[in-house]
């Protein structure tokens, strides 16, 4: 054992307690979807301006079975939220159906109770005209909304005796809390089982305590190191970073398996002590190249405009490079720790199970080598079919798609939409320029006309605006006459301040921005971008058809969380293609340099694009959507797939250099590294598959799809790559070797 290996063991021993402490204390904060896009994007600019003008868009919709307009608990709960010092500091305002109905039926409006309920249906009152809710607007919750949410839930239990399970809660604050809770739950439940699954598979193949423990030690250390890096820099995890430490764990274990196989191959001839030294020397370059290509695949995600994707790519690549140092310096120390001189020259033999698996792999090799042309053509045709399916691929970041049907989130939103109304708010903004001479009455009338037309659209159930709180047109009497009779112009002008306080109007330098909120369904498949466009066109048609507004340069726009999510959907799709192309453009030249041939580098990339074309193409053919978890997989899988390609080609070219034919060199490469490739695929795939049990859909989809991609990558490297090497194009790979030989 060298002094560097001893030093690595000492450093690891000193830093391990801090890493464990960091893993226990690191926070979970995914942030809202509204923060995923960069600030310069048009949709983000519109939304940020809306929040700046009308206030933070953090809110909760709270109801429960039996929450009606006559339920005394509603008023008690609202009063407690407003008056208690603990809650008043975090609650901006509270609206209830009871209080709003009372406001509409009192002077100066004096609406009938039936008319008041009609106006509030779909917003504060349900279709049964009895069920109601509270809309609680919270102050900016910062990085962690959980304390605010927990405080409100405790207040409900103390005042009304309603536990969180009794309540039906929706809204942006609830969504942020749900994502953070689901992310934390996934880490707590599945990080350790994922590590154990990988360890069991490694032990099954190695059947040696020392090597198994050594591999586990360096892998677990790398996993803790990844959490430590996050704790030192970000101080938190997000919706995607929860799987990053486990990914680093399985990738480190994959590299360790390859290095251990190099060491064991040498140890069978020269003993364990010298075998570790020679094996580390032989495996250093292939493992370095493999890690670099994987890191490039991860770094390519940094071109994404979606913050969680970019953070995942950067930190995963950084931690992977650090784990490579752990492999080179810590693994030899673990393998040779406390090895006595009597065991230093002990030669090793592979376990019988490993021999049987290796024999099966050699049978696969013989099947491919018997008909390489048939295998190559068949698999390339399959790639083309998969590529055609990519055109039908689509992305989605809908909140309800992140959770299974039996979750609290889906239960709450289903109940709220059935008993109150749609849960997706879209904000329509009506900008009246400062030089407009139209009266306040005429402006309110325009807002009311637009609100009434929006309410007639088939996909809109509830609307709310300043016009909700002024008299409406009835019979043949115009709005102007009604307002003159009940409300003088002077009184209406005074109500502008209350409109501003309620977040229904923003005014600056004479320009007014009126707000109309309409609700769309959260459940089901909806094109919110198209629905928002239809609503905007409806409003613009009203402005164009009224003589007094036609030339006033009134501007109509829509914003809100859902338009921002639609923009994120589009960005995810663009990022999927952009990051993958970036990874390909960076990795392909590296392969050309390794193989010392432009043509060979291009051909060698075919097995590496096979996973993406087949798996994502199949998703397109099946009409399945890609979420924020699966969008990562393409670039990650490309980088990982190149790992095995590098190792296989290293042994193949070594065989050519030793004077073997291409067929013999392929057989030689199979014998030397096919088993390690299978081991690493099973270790990585099964380790990540444990996260497939998570009830947090992005983490589950990422894990399952990555496991499928890894299995497909193994098929590409053990089926397509050997077939290509033994076909006529295989001559390209003979360039740069010391001896050129024929195929036979």
C-alpha cells in the first residue's frame, strides 16, 4: 500500500463524521415551479411583474366535508388565522364564502343571496350552492413553506378539531409542501434499500468479503461526499437532486467493479498485492475515460434553462469526478488494508456462480459472431423505427402528474374540484393606458363584460374580478343606469382603493391594470396554453367590438402559474434535445480521439445512441409523456453507455495489438469485460430501480427509465457493437493499433 493510499484512508476517516452529519441535517426545498425558469424568459417576466404588482401568489384553498355557508367553524378558523399572533405574521388575508356572500348582500350592493352565490360559484361556493371554502393568501414563505403550512394545519385542529387528514387542501403553498415532503420521503425510504440492493448484487458476483466491503466502502463514501458537497454549496436538495447521491453511489460502484475486475485478473497470476497495483495501473485510463464521458453527459444538462435540471447536471458531474479520485486513491487502500505478508502473494480464483454467468455471456458472443451482419442490420433497423417515434414525444410538468392516484394530493384536488370548482387559476390582465379618458364606471363595465363572456366558455367554471363586487346588468336596464341609481361616481371611485387592497386592481402613473381570475380544471388532460389563448381572443373581441374602447389601445394578457408551467413544458422538450445533442457533440470527438479515427468514432457512437432512440422512441410510439425526471435520463444514459463501450473497445484494441483477428479480438473483449459490464448494469439498474417504488412520480420515472436505458445500453454494447466490429465497418477500428489483421 502506497503512502497516498494511507493518506486517503486517513482523510476519509477524518471527513466521514462530517459527511454523516451533513446527510442528517440537509434541507429539502424544491421551490415552486414558478422559479424553475430563468428570470429573462417572457413568461417568467410577465409572472414576476404580476406578483410584484398584485402581491405574492402563495395561497391555500381549505375546505372539508361539511364545510358549508352555515358552518360556524369557517368563521372561527378565519378569525383565528387573522388574529392569532403566530398566524397573522404569515397570513396576508383570508377570504371565506360566508363573509363574501354577506358582503355582496349588504349595502351598497344589496344583492339577493341567490345572486351572490351565483357570482361566487366555482370560486368560493360549490355547485351544490352550500359547500364553501377558505382562500388563505400567505406571505412569501421563503425557501421552506412547511412551517407556515404546519402552523395553519395546527390552527385548524385547535379551533375546529380538524386534522390534516380531515382537511381538503389545495393551492400553491400546498403544492410546494407536497413536493418537498414526497422528495424527503423518497430519500428516507429508498436510499438505504437502493444501496443494499447494489451491495447484494455485487456480493453475489464477487463472493469475497474483502472486495465486497471495499467496493461498498468507497461507494458509500462517495454517496456521503455528494451530500456533503450539496450541504456546503446549496445547503439543500431539490426535486431532482434527491436521486443524485444514489446515482453517484451506483456509478462509483460500477467503476469500482471494473477496477476490481482488472485487479483480480492480474492477481490470478501475480498475487493480490501486486495484482492490485498492476490492475489499478491497467484500469486507470479506461476508468478515467469512462468517467469523463459520463461527466460530459451530466454536464450537458447544464445547457438547460430549467433550474433543477441545470443544478442536477452540474452537481452530479462534479461529484462523479470527485468519486473518481476516491476510486483511485481510496479503493487500493481498502483492498490492501491489513493484508499480511502471508496473503500478499495469494492468488485468487473466481467463484463458480461467476464462472457460470461468464459462460452464458460467451454463448451470447458466439451467437453474435456467427451472424454479425444479420445482428447489425436488424438492430440498426430497430434504431430507425425508434427514431421515427421521437417526433411524437411530449413533455409534461403538471402538478397532479407528480403523484399517484391514491395520494393525498390527488384525493384533495379531486374532492375540491367536485365540491368547489376547478383549481387552476389563470390571471387575465386588462391594461387601460394612462391617456384613456374613460370613466371608472366604463372601465368596470368593460371588466364585467369580459368576465361574463369568460364565464360562458365551456372550460371555465368560476370567475372573480372587481366587477364581482359591483351591481350587474339586469333586464333591460344598462349597467350605467344601475350604478347611477345605487352608487354615485364618487362612491365608485372610492371603491378603487378596496379593489387595490383586494388584489383586483393595480394603478401606477395613471395606467390601470384590472385583474380577472378564471379557473380551469386541474384533473384530466388539458391544453392550458390553448385555453388561455381562447380566453384572450374572447376578451380582445369584446374590446374590438365596443366603439368606446376600440381605439383606446387596451392590452389583454394572461399569466399565472399554469402559463408558466406550459412554458416549462416547452423548455423541457427543447432541453431534452439540446442537452442530448450537446453530450453527443462532446463525447463523439472524444471517441474519435480514443480510437484515432473519425469514422470509427462515429460508428462507435451507434451502440450509445441505441438506448435513447429505442426507449424514448417507444415512449413516443406509445403516446407517453416525458416529465422532469425522465428528461434527465437521455443525457445521463448516453454518458453511462459510453463507459462500457470504452472498456469493451479497450480490450478489443488490445487484442488487435496482440495479433488477434477482429473476431478473436471481440471474443477476447467479451472474455475480459463482458462480465464486468453485466455486473455494473445490474448494480446500477437494480440500485436505481428501488426508487421506482417511490410514490413521487418524477423520482420513480427517473429510476425506472434509467434502469431500462442501462439494460438497453448493455444490449447495444454486447450485441450491436460486436456485430459492427465483425462486419466490414469493423476495419475502421484497426487503425491506430500496432498490427493490422484480417477479419478471420
